[in-house]
C-alpha cells in the first residue's frame, strides 16, 4: 500500500499477491495473475485483474473498495469473465460436449459472478448458428461455475 499525499493505494503487486494467496487457499494454482492498475483507496473504486488457471480457464475478478480507514483500504473481490474469456470458455464447452467443430462464438457481454447472472452467446457449430445462454450456477470466493444451455 502506498500513500502519496492523496488517497491510500493498494499496489498492483499487493493485489496480485492477495489473489494468488486466496486461490492457493482454495486449492487452485494460477499460472499468472496480472492486475490492470493500482486500487485507489476511495469507496466504490474498482480495478480488474486477469487470472490464468490454464490455457482454457481464465477469469477477471473485479476488486472494489468497500471501506477506507486512515491508510487501510478494505476491498472485496468478485469473479467475472471478460467477453473474450467467456467466448473462449463457451467454445471449449460446446466443442467438448457437442461433438462438433465450433467455428465461432460471439457473446453479447462479459459475465459477472453472481448466481443467476446470464449472458447470451451466438455459437456457430457444424454449419448451424444457435444462441446459447450462459448462467452462473455457483460462486465460491473468486471461483464461479456456470452452465451453457443450447437455445
């Protein structure tokens, strides 16, 4: 944490270390954790970090400041998938379970890790275009599960 005369700040390095520690405690070993920016100690401020667990499993937790007391910044983290990460995950799931080559996946949005959140993805597989719905089914700390339902 740094203070440069303004609001206290949680550095990218400190955030990356905290996320790595939390994942280790959950039994996950990330290949990399890269935060986009330091977190300014102002309630409501956010930053994102890319977490790569494997070549096909990456996510982007959202870090949000919840409280600032003097130089102490409290924050919470919630899981999320960027639009590109969601498209990659859906492509892998459909290819593994659908038995067809997937030509493309285009999702309309990112997916935040709140149970019940949904995203719609257009999937082109085997020459057919369909709209699949992705629904968050479980959130456990920084990790989330979701289902893909063919439309």
